C-alpha cells in the first residue's frame, strides 16, 4: 500500500486529495484499488500529516520509519 495524491479541477480550481492505494493481481494483470480516502490535502496541516505517518508506522510496527527519517530521504520522483 502507498499514499497517492489525486488532482481534480472544478470551476477552474485545483483540488488535491490524499488516498491510500493498494496493488493486487486480477487475472494475471496488476491492478490498483483505493483502500481509504483521507480527504482534501489543503485541509491537512503539517502536524496532522506527521501524526498520520507516525500512526501508520506504529500500526505497521515500523518504528524505524519516523517522520525525521522520511524528511531526510529524498523522493525518487
């Protein structure tokens, strides 16, 4: 699973939404489905995102993936 930011336009305004997506196989082909919609990215504050990341790491039992480590790593994109 991974987070995805999707963008849509309505009346000339850009909206960005955060979703949790998972990959799966169906009849020999890779597919993706949305597991959770977290809402409009503009409504999240940095502290909210950090709490979300910490909570997901705790659930996954990955304490090594803390917010400071993620900030230090550069995204491949």
